C-alpha cells in the first residue's frame, strides 16, 4: 500500500536529512582532497553511505567532478580526472533510504581562488532566491521557474550549465525521470504547474538544482536539494 501524503513528505525529508549527514561526513573525513581521482572519491562516498546508513543503492549515477569537468551537464561522462591543489569540485548523489530517493549536491573549493569561492557562495543564495520565487507563485510552471533561475544566475555573473534546473523526486523506482517527458523537469518547455499531482494521484515533489558555470575560466559549481518541502 502506498504511503499517505504526510508520510511521503516525512520520508522524503528524512532521506534528505541523511544526505545532509552524509555530506557533512564527507567534509569531516576530508574525502575531497588534492591528488585523489574523481572516481576514487565517488567510491569512497558510496562506501561511506553504506557505513553510515547501510545504503547500497543510488537511483542515479554517482557524480564527482573537478576543474573543467564541472562544466559538464549530468548526461555527459567526462574522463576521470585527478583533483588539483587549487581546484573546485562538486558531488551529486542520489542515495535511496528506505525506498525513498534523496538527491543532493554540494560544491567544495580547495585553495584560495576568490572567484571559485564566490561561485560556491552564490550557489545557495540563488537556490534560496529560486525557492522564494516558487513559494510566492502558487501557479508557477517549470518554464517560469527556470527563467527565474537563469535570470538570477546572469545577475550574479554566471551561466547555467544545463538544460533544466531540477526534476521530480519520490519513491524508488522513480518512473517519471524520463528525458522524453519534459513535464518531469524544471525546464523552458515545461509549461505545466509544478504544484500538481502525478499519474498515480500523488502530490508532485521537486528537486531544485543550480548548476552555475564560468565558461571563460573553465569551471562550475552545483547545489541541489528538495524544493517543495
């Protein structure tokens, strides 16, 4: 039997809280470090999720990207790269906790580059401003929210790194995450309201993801978490 709406919301929030704890442990243990390969760091994060929570499954591919690889959108698979001493790195993980999906992304800056630090600081600010826009407009569509994220990025001197700024999230397996179904994404072509029910009559919950890039300097950053709870 499917969970009721309050239970679904509580379990999605619990999944995200575990993801927050996972990413805090990544920093505490210094897993993102110069001289480490991206895949090796990804594997250590996978093992850490298993150690902390018994998590062995992830509903999308595990991503750790550094330097110019941070320009690449989700669907690309750039070659493994060794993290440098003055690098920028982001991690994007989708662990499954008790059959509910989390989707969480954060950026790490190694060294003192002021532009990289400014990018990392701008990511949560633009996320918060995007969430405020969502909360202020009961009928907001995917297209309108994407346009607002794009405007906020440009206002701060960045570009968006992908064709969408978020997607549906829910119970695993998440059948709606389909590149052919634009209504699953916060994207320019999605002109349907984000506040709606899905095909099974359940409330739609959304992830907001902010992927900012500086093409001239050849790096980007990423910030992702729940939008609707």
